[in-house]
C-alpha cells in the first residue's frame, strides 16, 4: 500500500492520518500547530518535525502527499512541495477545488495531482476532534477534470476508499457549485439564524429548542475556517446566496400579502424528502467503469452527476452504483 504524508493535523488531516494507519498504510504527518503535534504524538502517531523533512521522506518513499490545511495556507505548502518533492503524488482535502487546482497548476505543476474533498466533519476542530471513523460511509469527492492525471485520480480515490468513504467523481467547478449550496451556504444561514435569535435577548435564547439548536450547530465552527472556505468559493456562493434570497423574498412577500407560507414550507418539505430518499434507497444499479477506456472520465463524471458513487476497484475497473 502506498505510504501517506499528511500536511496539517487538524480535524480532517488528523482523521486522514488515523484512517490511513487503520487501513494498514505507512503514514506520517506534519503540522505547524504545536498543540496538534503534541497530541498526535501522545496518541502514538508519527509526526515529522518540519515540512521539508516530511516532504523529503515522501519523495524518497514515493508517498502520496495530502494537503490538509486551510485555503490561505495552501500556496505556502505547495511552494515547499515544488522545492522538495516536485514530482510527488499529491492530493488535498480542502473544501474548495478550483482555487486549489489553479494554485497547483501555477506553483507545483509537475506534481501528480488530483483534488479531493471528504464530505464529513464536525463543528469543532483540532487533532483531538478527529477520528479514524470520521469518513466511514461518507461521500469523498475526487476530481476528474479533463486535465487530471488518471493515475493520480486512482491514487486519490484509493485513499478515499481505504479511509472508509465512497468516491464521488466530478469536476472542480461542479464540486464548488454544489458545496456552495449544501455546505457553505448553511454556514452563512446558521450565522444569520444565530445572530437573529440572539437579537431576541435572553428570553428568546432561553426558549431555543431543537430547531434553533440544529439550525445553528455549524455556527460554532471556528470563524477562521468558515471564512477561508466561504470566501474562497466566492462566485458559486454568491449564486447560492442569490437563490436563497430569492426564496426568502418570495416567502416574505407571501407572508405580507396573504399570510400564507404554504409554497415555501411544502417546497422545503419535498426537498428534504428527496434528500432522505436518495440516502436511504436500497434500489441501486451496479455500474462498472473500465478505467483504461479513453472515455472513463466521462463515465465517472456522469456517475457522480447522477448521484452515483465508486465503491471499490477490481483491477482496472471502478465498481459503483447509481440510485435506481
């Protein structure tokens, strides 16, 4: 199994290191956080003291380097990658994909790169918040753009599967548009909801129950992380915000004119049912994609666009399924 070098040992990077070790891969990490470094070592995981040393080892062992730092720190890491391990296998677990792909193309163009984003997390951060099981049964986006090296995609996808996730192939731009709606917009709405509730004073907060608590959960995420992912996905997030504002404006108009909210509530109820149905369906069609075929990436992207996933590899065949 290919060794793994994880750069950044917070919630996601720390969980990747744990999951890689659980899968039997040789793995080590490096972090700029002294607290995460101490905690990881205390848990008997190998942490290298400097980024240069960690990447030098990755180059000598032909390891897969996983960049697991916030978007503002990615360029600095990539510059060191370009200097120390310019032809390494490279992936990342950053929450936006096109900005990272652009940075790789500009700063570390000779690496063998395929971007990733595991869709799992918690509102808390740091090594202590991570778990080897964080990604179990979770979707893990692995970018299959036209320019993606197929061998690099296979390496990144294999890591995702080893971490217990299923692979969702898509493009960087389609990923960013999707997560703007289902990940980044919820952070903005949670912040607004939390501030609106607090605006009602102590009485309102003392009456807050499940709907308010559930709706504001991610507002407890460290602000710097939320800013990095949301501001880093500005264009797609603006589109999502505009959509949400249009729907909110329609709800306000209906409430003001007729006192009715039926259209808004029923549309939301139907959308929630669609989500649950997609997750719970047992009627799934097996899909087999020959990765040696020249149209393999087209097939992989179609699989992801249809709500499908890759579950395993059988030699050069990606085996997955689609909702029935």
